[in-house]
């Protein structure tokens, strides 16, 4: 996978994929869950997150209190010291996020705290969230950042438009 090439294609297709995802606000194919599961399985045969790490380079997870406790304990720090050194609260959302990007725990495109990473990271790219159509905003946000999400949404668009009057 050529990350630069995939991200360029994702940016080129961003508007049409966003328009496609927004249709789920009004129309939902009856077997959407099965289609998503089938197409997602195909995506993971093509995409290897360990050679990408674009999410860690360009996005920040939201840290829960449990994440902060778990990670700070792993790093032998107090939760307060961990927060002060690495995190901040976003003014507009109130979410606790990384202070800087790329993520300071990203080392050679691998997560150095993988076994205790934030739940938001563990669940990324959120393809298994159900019902899928409830997460349109998440996929719209990620489609041009995550090759797996780009491939999934592109494949869903092709398949659903071929099988349904969509």
C-alpha cells in the first residue's frame, strides 16, 4: 500500500464519499450490517495498520479517565503528571486529547503503549460500530485520513449503488 497515493485518492473522492455516507441519514439498505461486515473483512486483507499509522500522525484519540489511569500506571506516573505532560482539554468539545501531534507514543510507526493504548485507539477505525449508519460523522471524518476507512466506504458505495436504487 502506497499511503501517499491512497490518501491522494481519498482526498479526491472525499466529496462523493461524504455525499454517499450522508444518504444513510435517510435511506438504509436492509442488510447494511452484513454488507459492511463482508466489505470490512476484504479491507483488512489489503490494509495493514502497522505500515501506516496515519491516524497516530494526524489525529488524536479522546482519553477517558480510565485510559489516563491505565496509561499513567503503565508509565509509572501519577494521572495528574501524565495529564500535565501529554494531554489537554479541547475548548470546543471538552474532550481530553493529546497535546501534540504526531502522538508522542508513536515510535517507528508503532504504538509504544499498544497494550494499554486508549480505548479510542483500540476501537479505531470504528468499522464494527453498530448500527453503522449511526456513525456517519465518524466515517466522514476518517475517510481521508485512514486508508482502511477509505477502502471500506469506497467499496460500500460501489456495492450498494450496484445492488440498490441508492
